[in-house]
């Protein structure tokens, strides 16, 4: 399988704080890569760099083999190909669920209203929110809003989907429905990078797991191997703490 | 002490409750209002100068004679405020957008917007009306209109655009930056994000304060009387001079209220509807 997205020596600094300190990753088509690690380890910043919401200070990002992010890059074109979903769903409160999903396809991809509507209805049907198409986001539960945010990103038919701790702001009862959606995407072969605190999800669904600490990838590997016999002491320490907290 | 507090709280609670419970609350409210009105009315009509005031300010004959003329003159006020409001809506938005530009190359536009708002919010509207209304035609430049009505509209538009620009700006600031980020992350460019995501939400936030400013603008149309434009106030002055009676001013005041009170009510209704929608109560 070909490499969909890769980074080489990616560095990002905020002031004199180095948030990403030489990140090398390789994501193959249809692969699900989980990023785990404590708060402030750089997971979110990495994702935000990958669709150029942040500008890296050094290193290269290769999308389908072509470097992106240099001067003169069409940021909007990259973002149409690399979708991102945030922790705080950030739905547009003044638009209905349907219009939230169709806004970017109509205005960024140039689809007709009818085509975009068709795409949106297909997604709403698939993820079981068809009856809420004409509701405003405020009347939806957190889990439903987050699923709409996922559909909004999917409606652009991105090559790669970045999920930035999308269950972290949800009630525990609502986490499950969003995890189910993520599982379905993985089964459908969507290429994804998932920053998550849900270790169970990382272990069961991801093809590979990368553990980040202080802006570096400490260890990356097969989830069964990484969760059962981590090689690096930092990974062991992190997993021990997660286990103690009852999150694994 | 605790008892007292508890008692006070229960009073507050019960009064709030009465406001919500239908008939009993309504009866109490009506009786209280009538009692106050009767008392105030009694005090005023008992005062020694009442006869004179009634004759000078509330003279029915003068009122019914002057009201049609004043209502006709009020059409001029309507023309003034509708024109000024149309200009203010667009120009105020332009000023706010100029101020929101971030790139260094746009510094001159940003500076213009800041200075403009400082200057035109700082000059009393009536002064600007004098300066433009008498000054601009005096230039005698061909092509520049000399009608005081025109310059009155310009002066009001300049003044109120500065206020409305600030209202727009506050509205845009009230839209969380994450909204723009979400739009940009979907591949919309900055202009699209502004036009499709930020502005529609900003406008929704600003409609109540905007209508509030329009109420102010509509009252300010009376200031154009100083240029000799025969609008409601000027007509009232003429009638008053002709009849030696102040009742025409009351008639003009009534005319303004007929326009501003519905607008005020409408604004309040918009605010509460908007709040319901944001909280997700209404469909």
C-alpha cells in the first residue's frame, strides 16, 4: 500500500517552547494510526500542522509524495484533502445540521446544492441522524453534534481524516456512540490519524499506535505489541499510569 | 437574621412567581398600576399651574389642527432616516471589515477606520449637521448638491456609521475564533469563512444593538430642523409660532413615539427569540 502522508523531522515552536521536536511518521492508505500520550505531548499540534492550521518551523510534510506547506502552497486545497475534526465540535450554530454538512462542499468544492444535499443525506442516513437534518446544533446532544462534525468533514471526501481527541469533551455515556462511528470509518477503510485518550479504541481499532512525549515519538508499533510489551521505559510508565487510572 | 433573609427571599420568589402565574398576578398588577396612575394624575391636576400647562401643551383643538401637518412633515423624517440607515448599514460594515484586516499591507485602511470612528463619535451630531449643512454648499463646487436635506442625511450617516461600525466589530469579536478555524479547516478561504460563517453569526448578535442605534438615529432626524428643513420638529416650531401654543411639540413627540415604540418592542422580541434559538429551545 502506498504512503498517503509522511512527515520528516517536523518541528514546531511556540515562542521558545518546542512543541514538536523532529517528528517522523508514515501513514499508509487505509491505515488507522492512533496517537497516544499525555496532555501537552504534542498530539494536537501535530494534527494541526498536518492540515496546515499551524505552520511548521522545520521539516517536511509529504501528501501523496508531494511536499506541502512551503511558501506558495494553496492551503485551502490541502485542507480540502486533509479533513480534521476537533475536540469541541465547532459546528456552525446558525445553520441546520444539513447546512453544516453542505456548506463546504458547495462553496469549497463547487458542488451544486442538489449534489451536496445528496451527499449529506447519504451520510446522515449511514450514521443514523437522518431525522435531525433540519434541526439546529444546539438541540443535539454532544455525541450527536460530534457525529455531525465528523460527517461535515467526510462530506468533503478527504483523502485523510484527522481526529483530534474528539471524545474528550463528551459525557462518558456519549463516548460510545462516537467511538462506534470511528470504528465504522476504520472498517470502511478511511485513512485516519486519531489522537485519543481512549486506549481501548487505540488497541482494538488502530493498525499502529504511536506514543508521544515532549514533542517526540517515543515508540511506534503494532497495538498488541505496544500495549502488552512496550520497549521504552517512558511508554511503560505512561501505560502503567493509564492502567492505574482505570482507562485501559 | 437568617429568618429575615429567608423571609426576604420568599418575598422575592413569590413576587417572581406572581409575575408568571396568570390571572391573580395580572389582577394585582393592574390594580397597582391604576392606583399609581390615579395618584400621579391627581397630584398633577391639583398643581397650581395645571390650567396653564393644559392650555399651552395639551390643547386638543391646537393638537387636532396641527397634527395632520406635522404627520405630513414627518414623512421627511422618514425619508431622512431610511436613507441614512441604508447608508449606515453598508458603510458601518465596511469600516468594521477594514478594521478586522490583519495583514500589514492593510495598515492604512485599519488606521483610517480607527481614526474615523474616533473623530465621528467625538463630534456632536448637531455640530456636524451645522458644519456640513452650511459649509459644504458654501464651497459652491459644481456637482456638489446644495440641498440641506442631502447634507443633513450625510451628516447623520457619517455620525451613526461610526457607532454602527463599533457594533459590528463587537459582533464579530463575539464569534469565537474556533468558528473561523472550523471553516478554514474545511478548505474555505478567509473571505468565504468571513462571509459564510463569521458575518452571519455576527449580524445575528448585532441586530438588537443595531436596532437600538437606529432608534437613536431616528430621533436625531429632528436635529436637521436647524438647517431649515421642514420636518416634524420644524413644522411644530412653525405651528407653535403661529398659534402661540406649545401643543404642536407634543404632536411631534407623539409622531416620533408612533415609530420608535414599535421598533423598540420589535427589538425586544428579536432579542428573546434569538436567545431561545441559541439555547436550543425553539426549532
